[in-house]
C-alpha cells in the first residue's frame, strides 16, 4: 500500500510540474515580447495582461496538482511570512484607499510577483529545471541585446522607426529606461555564470550574451541602470572571493587582467580627445550623460527632484498607511499644484509633471505608508540574509555562481529603484520575483525534500485517508471550479487592456 501511495503522485507530479514549468518559461519569453499595435499604449498594457494571465495559469496548475495528488502542501521558506505580509498590506490598502477602483485596477500588478514566488517555491526544486529556465532567460536577454544594437544602427521594424535619439534603443518596451531596467536582471546572472562555467563553448556563448546585453544597456544611456548594474558587479565580486576564497582570483587572473586593461582603455577614451569620442558618437553621448555639469543642469534630474519633493507632501498626509495601492497617479496633480503654489518652487514648474515618483521607496511609502515600506524592507533583508546563508552552506561552485548572480540581479533592481520604477514594469516584476523564488528553491532544495517526506509519512494513517476520501470525493467538481475561477480571473484582469484597445 505504501508503494502505491508514493508512485501514483510521482506520475501526477511530472505532468503538473511540466505544465507549471511551461507557464514560467512562457512568462520569461512572452512578457518582454508582448505588444499590441492597436492599443493606445502599445507595449505596457499588453505586457501587464500577459504576465497576469500566465501567472494565473501557473497558479491553476498548482491547485490542480494538489487536488490530483490529494495533498494540500505549502512549503515553508524564510520569505513566506514577509511575502504574505506584503500581499496582505496590498489587499488591506483597498479599505482605506482614496480611490477604491483605481487601487483595484492596480492590484494585479502588485500581486502577480508574490503569487509567482509561491508557485516557484512550492513546485520548482529540481536543479535542471531551474538551470533550464535561467538558460531561456539568458537567451531571451541576449536576443534583446542584439536587437538593441540593431535599433541603435537604424535597423528596426518600419512601424516604429520614427523614434530618434535616445528613444531609438527601446527593445520591445517602448522606452529606453524600461528596456534598461529589464536588461539589468539577466546581465548579472550571465556575468556570474561566465566565471563559474568550465565548458569553453558555454563560456563563449555567455560572453556573447554579456557583450550583447552590455552594449544595449550602454546604448540606452540610462544612468540609473548604469549605477544599478555597477553596484551589482561590485557586490558580486565581493561575494565570489568570500564563497570560494583567494583561489577565485588566482584562477581567473587572466580575465581580471583583460577587464582591467579594458577599463583603462575606456577611461582614456573618455579623457583624451580622439575620433572615437567626437561629437555624435556613443562615447561622447555617455560622457555627456554622466558628467557633473550635465547632472546639475539635466532636465530629468530636476524633474526627479521636483517629483520627490511633492511626493513627500503626499507622505505627510498619509504617513502610516498611505493613500492606497496604485493611487499615486490619481493624487499627483493635487500635490503638484500644492507644491508649485509655494513661491520658491515655481522655478521648477516646467520639470514637474509625473505619474510615478521615480523612486520605488518613496512611492511605496506614499501608497502603502511606513507599514508597507517596512514590510518591503523586511522582505529584502530576509532575502539577502537567506541568500548569504545558502551561499555559505553550498559546496557546489556552479550553484554558488547561480546564487551570486541572482543576488546581483536583485541588487541591481533595488539600486535602480532609487531613480526609476522597475517594480512597476511587468517584465521586471516577473524577473524580480522569479529571481527571489529561484534563490530560495536552489538553496533550500534538500531541506524542502526532508519536510515533504515528513509530511507524507504523517499523512499515511487510516484516519487521514478517510478524511481525504471524503474531501476528494468531489474531485471532478473541484477541477471544474478551479478552471472556471481561473477563466473568470483571466477575463477580469484582461478588461483594462480591452478598454484601452477601444479607447477611441
């Protein structure tokens, strides 16, 4: 009897896990690609609806798996409580939101990521599956890197070739900043795996991907993403010697010498006038973007400072619980008007209008109060604490590289979030929470397996078998109920997108 109980779930597990894996791979591929030319906003709404629908499908497969196996199981991880708390504050903010329907419309964007995290940690624990999905991510990122280079050189689809200047390199995201905030997730992972890989062909492919994504990131001229990626590199290069000791530097001495030589050459290209940095070249544009004089006079810097100042006014009115999830753009005009009424602020007027705070932490504080911001900070601290523990315990060098790359990607997004809003962009949201889930899944695989075995053993008593048989007598009805509920939710989250299509 015991053998039958253990073999039957294995068959069901393989089918449902494959379906969940397919949903996650579809997320990685389709969300960054999604766009709809007939929609008022071509790129963002399509990505939002695709991400929400695919996460709902993955969630459906998870529930169907539990019904199929006659086992309700929820894997414990160190991030469970912070993530559930974040979801709870998002839902509860509907109660005190100053625009219930605005908050309700924005809710799927905030819940998609945490739900994806739970799908991953409860269903994806096989190293090969994680590596396969990461390989897909790196391939997609590399292809976008190549596409960005082509865009910079004027090779693009005819129906959006009117984009000129900085806006020329936007991938399939509609904005250079959004494209850059996508690239800073796969790029640190590729760098980390490059140092860990011992296969020459794989190392070469990773190098090509790094060069493609890195070049596109440079050509977006997005300073916040430059800073985010730079900080993630420094963070990762501290973690590698910590996890592997001084041998890491000795083993990769040649690579470090090449990197140092490249840095010196690039520095000279910026300092010494040459044909390569004359007016109109990429090097000259980068130099002008990051120069101190440009930073003090730049329109976008002044706009951000003005935006941060009137965001503080929002926070002062609702410091504890915020004005409600997603209500920043609903409230922004009122607070901008109040801010610009003050005489000393009138000089900033041309730089004012914004429907995002261009700072994830200030916007989170404004919308969900110090409670919501505190929960998010708690989540991030728990994540890095968990990641460092996993890194210290792991003896597998390639697994260490995966963890370091994933942590580097999270660090890049968090730094970029000081000057942008990557966690309001569907493609970056999906990758951010995917990375959180994979870090935990990679590191806690053995501990999770032990817990599952204990749960199975505890369930093999006659009393619980009888209870299960009573509950799961209605198994076909439960299947139908979950499928219809998923269809209903998919239609519901699609309605704002459909409304945009028929706007005019």
